[in-house]
């Protein structure tokens, strides 16, 4: 399977929803090569951005299209001749695959760029490559996401192609068969890779029968059975205007953006026809689970209750988690398990704001003989965070880093467009990029320690492991 296809499918949660409070600026980018588009891809320009020395000063604007009244956040920056559009269709991800159609969201995400309108897969690829246009899709648990990146010069044609992809996907039989074969191969590979087995078993243990507990790839039986008609019905019922969120960044004016919204997304049906997915009742109390398997490195995933992005404790808990396991090699967990005792190459925690199940998550790996000791360290440090909180020095250092690193979180126009989309989905407000550092500065030490007491509770900390010899078979 080609790397590009694999990237399109993006089966695991991608960077889209790893918005853990750290947002950046967008500023000047090195400008080169625009005069000669031949052999030039806009991503090359994007990857050479120099954003770290500028402050985020430009206000984000809300654009409303003249005809269909579609809304989008726009960050207008004319320093460089590139335009990026990030968009998502809410409630259209893998958790919304219907009975008998498990895997359809991933199939659609992969097939959308395999031909549209009068262009088959090879013709579409040639058209995109020759014009230095990048278009891709991925299916997460909650949403189907897409992004376009183009030079200003080619933006008109890029918008036409994207409109055709969304409204006139071809779903040619040969392409459907190829995607099915690729997904079936990925299903087989899952059963051969310990980290994939662990991820699937952890989802089952935590989410049970909830859609989050299903294999996001789908089932082999359903994948084989999905028809072209079902793919067409999926796009007609999910790729619609009333579940659409859009972020736009780059060299495009408000008027141009408004007209683009109408021409690209106005062609879609107005309303979705999708079933809702309930909030998950996550099982944190059934005890640890181990999948026994002889491995050179045993692997653990850990989970505890978390909070939504809108919760008043979000920023205090964000700081506490950063100190415990989010600060890389300087986190408490890493210092205790890696630096002090050299028991693991890495141990980490992070906050997941998944729509139906916000959680504190983490993991580590260690040799079988060291595994129990690393687990003990994690449990001890987790408990100490709740009982003792953080020190003034830890608090000050964490805040200093989170403020100083603000400019380094994202380094491209594509990242900014994605953040604008995330801001709308998470209801952070149109002024979030200007206010984010203010939110960090205003956090008080006692707020962090109050959050630590509330959320770092060993009674609801659950480990799912693989290769943990002696832990018992499952």
C-alpha cells in the first residue's frame, strides 16, 4: 500500500484534535519559487516557514458567504502566495458507521481523491500534481476531515476540483476494490502488531459496546460487502452544509473567501441524515487488563476520567498534567522512571478531549523484568499529584514554558487553518488566538492543585497492558 494512501486513511486519531490548549501564531513565511510553479509544491514553501519570532497580532475574522450564508473563520495573511482550507463534517467519523457498514467512513475518506467529475483517479492525480495542489481527507472517530493547500495562482482551479470531489465523487469499481484490499490488509496487520492489538483491546475494555469501542477500520465482512451505492448514500447524507466547519488561512481576502465558500461548499446538500452517538460510559473501575504475549518490550496504556475543553478546570488540569507526564524528559514520570532508575525509554500522559469521552490518557513500555516497577512509579506519582499537588517552582517553570512556546506550536498556514476549524468545533471563541496566553497567565497555583486533587485519583486509574508477564491471562 502506498504511503500517500495510508496517510489519507489515517486510522488513528490525528493531529486534528490534539488541541490541548497550546495554539500558535501565524506570521511571515519564507517566500521563494512562486514565479515557477513547475516542479514546485506549496508544501515545500510551508515546510520552510519562519514563524517563531513573530507575535500573533492579526485578528481572525468570521466570513459569511453571500448566497448560502456559510460561515468560516479566516486568517488573512498575504506575505506568501499560498492558501489553505481546513474543513470537517461533524458526526461523520468512524463512530457513526452504521450497522453493516463498519469501515465506510475510512473508505470514503480514501476514495474521495480517487476521481471526481470527468477525471478518473490518474487524471485527477496528474491535474493536482501539475498545478501543485494538495487535497486530502481522513476519518476520525467523530468527524470526516479534509484539507486543501494551493498556491494563490492556482486557487481558482483548486476550488473547482475540490467542489467536484465533494459533490461528484466517482467511486469507480476498480478504485473501490483497491481500497477494500488495502483496508483488509491493514486489518490483518493489526493482528500482527502488539501496539495495535493493545489499542483495540484497550478500546474494548474502556468503551464496551459504545461505538468508540469498535475497530475504527471496520470489519472484514462489512468492508467486503459495502457497495458503490452505499458510498454514494454516505456522501449524500454526511457531506452536507449543516454539519460543516471551515477554517481558511493565507493569501485570500474576505470577499474571495466568501465566494469560495459558495462555489465549493454551496453545491452540497443542506441537511445531514445521521444518527446520534451517545456520550460513552467509560469503564474505569473493572481493574487492570492484560493481554499475555511473549514480547521483548511490554506495553501499557493508562486511562482515567478527563474533562471537556469548556470545563473551568481545563487550564489548571492542563498545567498539572504537563508537570506530571506531558513535559517530555522533564516530566515527573520521566524523571522518576527514566532518569532516576533508567527503566524505560519513555512514559507520558496527555489530555484527550474526544467528543463523547474526555479522558486523561498515557502509556509506557519497558522490558518484562522492569515493567512492574515502572507501573508502580506511575501509580505512585499519580497519587502524589493528587495528595501533594505541584510546587511553586514546578508551577512557575510550567507556565513559563507554555507561554514561551506559544509561537512554536504550529509552523504552517495549514496548521493555522486546522486550528481555526478546531476553535469553532471546541467553541473557543474567535479571539482565542489572541487570548490563549492570557488564559495561561491567569492560572493560580491553588487552582492547579485543586484540579490535581479532583482528577488524579488512583481509584479510577486503569491500566491495559500487553506482554505484562505474570499479570494473568485475559
